[in-house]
């Protein structure tokens, strides 16, 4: 994250909505960079390296989902999607594609700023007190100083949200965590109740760090409770 006030890239084609979002973000203390179309937004993201991207789903040149997919090929900058569709299927697809969070229109200033704060936490660097630690559990090795994750000799790439989720399980090794506890620690209290966040990202993480995601050996399900990372030799 920038030493200055965080820089938010706003990718939105509607000038009225863009003006509203710009005003709310600036009132919240953020610097704002704007793009009116998807291709322009991708270019701005590469050139200006924002701390967070606020991305509308409906753009004049390419769909917001395509913008998100292309961004995720080269950057882990947190992305919050703005959409007018309140569909569970769409929300899961957005999370699957790499979105960190989403806002459903209409929304208020407080919710917008809360989602931005959560997204910025996802992109924050590791705190110095654990930056020199290397965690090893079976084939899994996590170098917190470099944020590198390995399964055996293979390096694994995680998104900021996946990495934060993994860190929660490392912190609570061998302890069962409820959906609510995971949501509060990874996404914040504002997201309590969005259990599908946990299900989607647990599936992502298991595919990346388990030898067999269908029969996980590290991140196990605790029936009626939630999940637990168990120690393996």
C-alpha cells in the first residue's frame, strides 16, 4: 500500500455514478484515478499501480468480468466489483474470477467505504513481527518475508485474499474455526453472514495447496463447525 493516502482506480463509464463515487472516496481520504472503459482501466492499473480497483461490471468496450480476468493474470491488486445484479450465481462467479469483494447497487457511503477498507486490508503487507518466520507443515512451506508459498518444490501463487485466509489457519493451527470467525478475521465484521465467501475461497485454497482437493489432508472440514488446518508430518 502507498505511503500516501491509498490510490483507488475507479473504472466506471457512467459519468454521474463516477462523480458520486469520486466524491465519496475523496471524502473518505482516498486519492482517485479514473477510467471510463475497460481497456483504459487495465492500462491505468499497469501504469499507476493503484492500491485498490473499484470496477463496474457494465463497461462500453469489454465486460467487467473480462477486465477482472485479465488483471488477475499479472496483478494481485485488490478488486471490488460494483454491480446492479443481486444474483448469488454472479457473486460466486466474481469471487471465482478473483474479485476480493463486491457492491450491489444501490449502496450507501458507509458500505462503500467499508468495502474499500476491507479490500485495502487484503492488499496490505505482512506486519514486521511475523515477516521473518517460515512456516512448514508437511509439503507446505510459507516464507512470510517474501510471501512465497511452496508445495514441495513447486511455488504456488495465491491472491491476497487466499493468502490472508491461509495465514488465519496457520495462526490457528489445529484449531477449529467457524464460518463467522473466518469471515471476521479475513473480511471483517461487515461481511459476517456471507458464508459463500468462505466456501468459495476454501475451494480455491484447497485446489492450490492440497494434493487431492476432493480429500483434503491439510484444510479439513469440521462437520457442524467449520474448518481446521491440521499438522501433518
